[in-house]
C-alpha cells in the first residue's frame, strides 16, 4: 500500500499539513478504511500468526470495518512475540509473507490485475515491498530482545513518519544542523532520526552518543557544527549540557531539543532549558517523543512552553491506537486513562495487531484540535506510566512490599536537590538468605549539603513506596556518572539489582 509522502520542495503540500487540516470525522474515516483494507489484504492473508488468531476467534477479516470492531479480537503481548520467536517453526509468523495462492484468494480483482499487467516489473516491486531488508530490536531489561523486520516499504514509512515529526517540531529550515546523539545501535531511535534526515534532506550528523565520541567529543561536535537541533536520550543530553556549562560551550544556535528512547522525567525540560540558556541559547523548544519498536515509528510533541505539553501527535493514516483498562481489557472512552494498544495499518515485515504496549496514558487520547499548533491529529497524553498489572518489569518486592521502581525513579529525577541518582537492590551482606536492602546513591546539586539531600531522599522515598531506603549515600558527580555508566553504557544504569534470582 502506498504512503502519502511529505512534500519535497515545501511544507505547504506535505502529508502533515494535509492530514493536520482534515476534520476529525474524516481522519477517523481514513483510519477505519485503512484498517479494514489492511486486515483484509495484508494481515489476514500474509501473517501466519494472525490468520490463526482470526480463525480461532471465528472472526471473518472482512467484518473488521472500524477500529471499534477490533474489540472482537484478542490482544497481542510481548509474551506472544517472545514465544513465537523462540520456536523455529513459528519464528516468522508475525512477518507478512505473501504467496501466489494467498494473493489469488485475498486480493481484490483490480490489485491482482495490476500485478498481472505489470509483468516482471510488478513482481519485482512486490518482492521488494515484502522482503525484509533491516531489523531493529526491543531493549527489554529482563527478556530476550524481540526482532522487528522492515522491508524497503517499511523503511519508507518510517522515513515518512519521522519527516512528519521534524515538520511538526519546526526542524525544517534549510539551515538546520541536527546532531543525533542516539547511540549507534539496532534500535528504533537512532534509525528513525537518520532516516528522517535522509527523507527531508536536512543535515543530520550522528555522534553515536557517549560511547563513541565521549561527552567532550559530543560538545566539540555541537559547537563546531553550530548545531541548531539536538536529538538524544534525556539523561545523556542533560549530562552533556551540564558538562558544556562547565567547559563554557556555546549553545547559542540551538533552537530545538528532541528527546526520545526513554521517558522524559518531570522537571527535566526546565533543567535543560537552564543549561542551554547558560550556554547562550534563546527560545529553545524542548520536545518529547513516544516511539516503540513494535510500531516501527515515533510520535512527537509540537512546540510549547517547557511547562506545557501538547501530547504526542499520531498519524491515523498509518496506524491506530485503542485505549483500554489494563485490568479488564475493555476499551475506555476518549480522554480517560488507559493502556495504549497499537495496530499498524501501513506496515509489511513484522506486523502487530492490538499490541499491548504496557504504557498507561494518563488523560488518554484526545481528538480535539491541538491548542498549540491547531492540527486535528489525535494526541496521546505525554504523561505515561507503566500499566504494571501484567507487565511486572518495574515492580519488585523489597522486604516483602511491592515497590514500583519507575515511580521511585520519577521522584528522584524530579527532586531539585538531586543531580544524579541510582537505586541499588541487594541482600544484606550479599547473603541470599538475608533481608533485601535498597540503597540509593545520589550526587547532590551544587550548593545542597549532603545531610539535607540524604534526609530528603530518605523521607520522600519512604512516603512514596512505604519502604525506607536502607541507606542513602552521597557521592561526587564524577563518581555517580561512573556508577550509572553515562559514557560506557547504551542506556544509563539507573536500577541495579544484585540480588540472586
Ligand atoms: Zn500540536
């Protein structure tokens, strides 16, 4: 299926401006129509996994006409992906693999005719559109990574989605000089930005993050390029900016900061703004994104004051979201908290339907026009939490009490007195039979006495989680950066669990 592409010469005719202008009703109509076509002509005929799902549920693929109809089908979870991938017989069951028989039985006459009339060329194009040429992987801490295959068609869709995001974020001028600080890795974030640059023709220079150039190397690159935009994991960029202030690095050309791959902790944007202004930047937009491996694309905020968020603008022509109650699995109405469930409607390669992201959007999704940019695209609340019910990755038992580590992480990131932090879980004296201990390591902000930060962290964590940390230790910033592996790791190590499994 074709994808409407971003304008090549000007933004006036771009897909973003086109879709952003359509009334909500029409967007819903397009979402429904694309979903119906996709299920009938792509997913059901070519995905071994979903053919089984539809057949077992007794659902005729032709009866899926609207997003609401999806409720008749079961969810797909990370466990489903892991189990399918683990068995050599089912390994490729989530990948769309057309066969002449399935095309014959499931494609409409017109599409078949085009294939026949197109001859060898049409057959070659078909092969190209469906043959995987690239993979990215999930970054689960406690599970095997899951591979997601992209065909050239999917790389096209990803390029288009990122190009739309650049436009949404005003990263479009001819003189744009973008530094991509995401680590070189087989992960969505780095490639989304790279392909977005290729598609839009804007200058995007990859630094590879801390591991390749080091912090000071990144700063030299930013200064020498007179970078106008920085795209990075939040924790690492904050570290780079802070170091830049120490070295007196100029950020005077920076106009846009785009954060991705991890949640933006509350208060982080304001801290970054301070650092950037200290380096001479003015009126910087600091924007968050939400992307995940299974969607093979990311969604962004449009420019607002750092204290506000527009929410993540999504593209109803490329995929659809449902919001569900994580306990009951029931779809919740617009504007209510719910776990995000994603169905792609434009992809080939590894494709998912009703995929449970495990992310709970507080405030849900809205179809109201964006008060900041005026576009009618639906928006997902940027306050995301883990819907921990079934995804217990962040929940752990300490001293017999269930503790949400992600919440403790948010608290520590938000505390003005804390510069860097790490949570260490261990057994007393490293004896497996002994009690659990939670140590919190922190570097205090400049000017905050060690005792003050110790007391604050201890009481606030105890209030939040009902477990008082066994120890709060205060370290120098350099020591903390070493602990979290700011330069040596792909992602900072914020939680360290050394308890025997
Ligand atoms: Zn907006």
